[in-house]
C-alpha cells in the first residue's frame, strides 16, 4: 500500500471532461489495491489566462513541483489560434511547464488494440501487431530557441538549437527502454541538411556501442513519415527531436485509429506529467462525446512510471481492452457496423472502464 499526492490539471476544452474520467480510474485503483491517493487541482492554459492573466500561474507550478505526479488535460482555445498577434497564449504555459519541471522526455506509446483495426484508414494486415514507443525530446529544438521578426516584421525566424548533453540524456532513456522491449532503436533526424541533426546522429552513434544488445538504425524524418504508413511493424523504439517528434507522433496516431486513444508521459528528473496527446477540441467541448480512453491510458502510464505500480497499470489497460472487446465505442472510434446502443459518451465510457476494473 502506498500514499501518493496527485495534482489534477484539467486545462481547457475537453481536458476538463476526460481528466474527470482519468481521476475516477485512479480512485478505483486506489480502492482496489488499498492505496491512498490525495488530490489537488490547478489552472493552466486559457482557463488560467482568464483567471490570472498567466497561462502557468506560480501557484500551479509550485503545486506541480510538490506532487508525486500530474494528471494533465489539454490546453488551447480558438481565439488564440485565429490571432497571430496575441502576446499571451495557452501553449506558453505548456512550454514553461516542461522547462521548469525539466520534462525532457516525452513518451508516446502507439499500441493498437485489435478491436480497433477497422478504425484506422490503413489496411488491417499492415497494422496488425504494430507496437511503437516514441521518445520525443521535449525541452530543446525550434520551440525553445531564439525567435522573432526583422525587416519591419516582414521576415520571421525560429532558431533550432541542441546541446550534446540534451541529445545524450534522451538517447540513453530510449536505449534503456529498447532493452526491455524488442531491442530495436530507430533514431530519426535530418542529418543530410541540418547541423542540429548532424550533432544528434553523432551523439547517438557514440552511445550505441554501450548497448551492443540493441540494434540501431538511422532514418531521415521524411523517410520515417513514409515508413510509418508503409510498414509500422518495423519500428520498436523511436527517438527523435522535439519538432519531428511532434509531427510523427500525430501521424502515428492514425495507426491506433484515433488521437483519442493515445496517452503520453512527460518525464525528467522530478515530477512526471501524464496527458492525452490530443488537444482541447473546442468543437466538441461540452457535448459529452469526447473519448476519455487516452486520459484513462495516461493514468495507467502514471501508475507504472511514476509510482512503479505495474500490476495496477496493467489492470487499467486490460479494462480498456475488455471494454473494446465488448463492443463499446466512443463516436471517434465507432464504425458503420457499431450498434447505436454501443456508442457511448464520455461519462458512460468511463463507467464501463470502472466496471471492467
């Protein structure tokens, strides 16, 4: 039995709805295994800007640092997307959180449940058995480099920058993980064009001999984008830079049938943050139809990675598997053959997860 403090940060849009389900799942696990999970809540993103003027208030950051783990929702709002001149934006809170908490490694498992083979636009025989773990570097690259305008605002620039240390620490995490899986690592870069990518490949090549049991391949990002669709089963662990990882993991979400199915863990040397990879989805906010399974699977990652509760984590994943085998679907993963009574809203899907736990 364990006692843990969890900070719930719902954020914006459907983040509020799906995170409520993730929290219920954690409660159910705590009760079943005799753990004590205590919770606090905090603001981030558009909700925080509206309340405080700051997308990541100091109070939220302090609570994050004092928690054992963070269950996160989503940030974003259309009013900022349509206003390029906005100086304060929800996403600034996300980037600052990653930097302040030292969350340099973003883990995104792309694991396909057999029952959702038909939900993807890719042929079933290509998809079956795909199981990829992405390691996306999270605190460097073009997102954090110097940026600005010049020539009276007619020219814009964003500087991509990496240090040897930043590449090495994410690469080692990826190598260590590959050892626990199929012992294959693919390092993705654009070393034929970019200097940051040449440093990236140089560092990974230098580390590789320390892991003789791991088979390493190097791919350019454009080739990887093609191979993810052509032959996703060829990949085991993939490690790449921040921008490339952002794009490739959204592409890979289509292997799983929907972004609503994909969880992620952002980890470093302190408090880990666990969140769905999807955004705030304001087009469906408040309708009660958002798929909560990515938040549920994020809770499973939280249990495993931050708390070392492997059995508890596997029980959550098994419950999702059983729910899908029983034919229950949210609207984003339903197909033409799904009976109407099996298509459930956010809360009802959550209740089914709890039932199967």
